[in-house]
């Protein structure tokens, strides 16, 4: 039982490059989340998915897209990375409460 | 939009001193959750409070939910070095299903 698995753990991108952050959970949770964490800003919700095939914007969705193709996986895509997207990204899942977080992806955009 | 604010942002204490972090929401919350993130780690769930005026204890940690269900606090008695980390409160967004928004967190450092 791996819980919530995020890949990659680290990534460096140049401005304008694209990439997809992967997240998978094996707990049969319905809800999945993407948060970004920046110093002094806490955890800010990017996108949320209540169930397979549904997604909803969070507090800071601009510059991101998501895909929830099945119950297990919820991916986050940066189409054209910007330095402002340098952050630590956490995926989380739940069946009600509590949230279970992955180990995070540290992304640097130069 | 709905906001969850947390103070202080940082707290430095001597081991053995007490610590409190406060959480305030701009709207009434159906519940409030607390998470702890160790340095370099990911947030881990501590507790959920649901009832107005609820108080829960976990060993040296005491959690309170305000009467109006808009504020909460976490108090640690006699801090230890193992308490180091960032403490977050989180509340569901009103009328938006399972969306959960977090406060900015309080980073606790403990000097031995």
C-alpha cells in the first residue's frame, strides 16, 4: 500500500517548457487535489477533483491544467512554465477526511 | 473569496515553553482540520473538529473550535524538539463540496 505517489520528485524547467506532474493513489479515494506550497503562503489549492472525470478550479488555477482520467490518477500540466510557478507541488487524496498527501514535487523554473 | 488566516507565521520557543497558533476563517466552517508538516516532509493530518466549542486533546496538544465555528487554536504544552515543524489549519470551502483551503501555517522552531 503505497498511498499517494508523486513523480518526479525534482524537476528543473526553462521558461516556456511544458511538463506534467503525475499523481496516483491506491486507497480507492474519490477526491484528489493539487496544492502548491510557497514560503509564507501556505498550501494553495490549484485544482480539485471530486471524482473520476470531474475537475474544479481552486484558488490559483491560472497556468495549469489537470486531468482525472480514472479514479487512481490525477495529473497536473504546465503548458508553458513561468518562473512564478517555481514551487513545491503536493498531490493529495481523500475519502471524506483526512487528506493524504504525497511526498511532493520540487519544481524550479529558470 | 473565502480565506483562512493563521497567526503567527513563525514562533521560536525554548524547549519546555508553551506554544499556541491561531486560525481564523472569513466564513463559518462546517469543520476545521489541523495538519503538521515536518521540515522537508509533507503535511500529515492531526485532528478534525466539528462541533461548536469543541475541545480535543492529543497528549500535549489541545485543539479548540470556536463557538461561532470561525476560529480555532492549537496549543502545545511544554514543547519538545519533536514538535518542530509547520502547523496548518484547513477548512472546507463553503458550498463547494470537498474543496479544502489551508491557512498560511505557523512554523515552530524549538531550541533545546
